[in-house]
C-alpha cells in the first residue's frame, strides 16, 4: 500500500489544497520499505485527489481539509487522516501503529479558503452568520505566512460586502453588525481577499475584483457525484437545492447540495456555492492587533 503525507521540510504541510509536495511511503507488512517526494505540478484543491489516486495512494495524512476535498478523496477511494501536524515520518509510524486519529473535515472552506471554505479551504463561505472567513480553525498548528505584508500574521478585524458581477450581494458583515476577525496572510481567507487585507491601513477601504482563481476556484466536476437512492435510506425526502451533510465510510462528514434527483438516483454537489464565479468585495480594515 501507499501512504501520502502533505509535506514541507520534513513536516506535515497544513493546507491540503495548497500542497506543493507529498511524501509518499511504500508500505509492506505494516512497515515502510521506501519513500519518495511527489510534486503535484501546480495542481491544487480537489484535483489533487486524482494525482494521488494515479500514484496508487490509498491513505492520505494531512492538516487542514475542506468538504470538497474530502468528497473528492473519498470518491477516489483514499482514506483520509486530517488534523495531523508535526513530523511526517512520525505521523506515518503512528498510523501504522493504529494510534493516529482523524479530525475529519476541519476547514470550512473549499480549500475554501473563505471560508477552507473554504476555504478551504481554505480554504474559502461558511454557514450563515459566520462570515466570509476561511479555515475557521484548521487545528492548533503554528500558522505559516503565505502572503507577505505589514499585517501578515496579525489578528485583524475587517468589514466587507461581497457582490457578484451582476450586482447581487452574497454576503456582508455590515448586515450582521460585526466585523470579521481573522489572522491575515495565513490562508484563513480566500487568496484575493487575504492579499488585499495584508497590506491595508486601519480605516482604509478598498474595492477588489477577484476571478475564480483568487476566490473559490473553478467548479470541480469530480465533486459532483450520483448514488442510487437505495443505498441511502431517507434521501427520498430530499429536494433539489437542499443542503445536507454526508458521511464517508470512515464517519467523516462533508457538506453537499442536492443537485439533481430521479426516481432511482440522487446527485450531490460538494463544490462551494461560489465556485466558478468572479467576486467583488468592498473591504474596510477596522483594526490590527499588534
């Protein structure tokens, strides 16, 4: 069997969708017999599931993981142990010893990163009222600065209003009466939002336009899947557009939307609602904690 670990400098890299390398371990008789470094060649988010499956990987050990990624990995038949941190080799030994536990979907972003999310997420957004945030908590690991700037690594508060290109509003912290609090520059937000805030001054307001690559990414067809209703008792009551949480064979949950339904089959979509869409944000930086 093969075990893959999100990898950077000997440690478990904490953002699955942004992994630039995986350490892949060949295991025989419950012992590591060899290992190699896999470069995903710029592929990110749910598409990484295909990269790992093509390498024959059956187990993934990682840090933060969003629902869309979980769905893609589960569909590819890859068992996931998320929420891991620290030394990569030690995590694999822990898995082989049967002591490694998984945190399940631990980033409310489509590697949302707005929150995974995504974001992510990173990554992305999260449930109503939680804001346009990303990871929402990928564990207690030390945060890594992804975007350099004067506010990088600092806790900030920001008001924002998000609209689509047709002018329709999809989210606003102003409507909730409370700014969003997050650590800037570390991937808790979608990339374009994070890159804007990381260099803003307190009291400054900016307007940014984000293409999907800087927001929730493009729609991933692999995150849309159809199953026979006979395999899922109770789904007969669901209607198109309903939002539910599914569990994979390992008990890990991930959010989906009912996309289609026939008399015998039901189709779910684990993509973020805003995947494939350009977004516009008015962002006001309220405070920065020194």
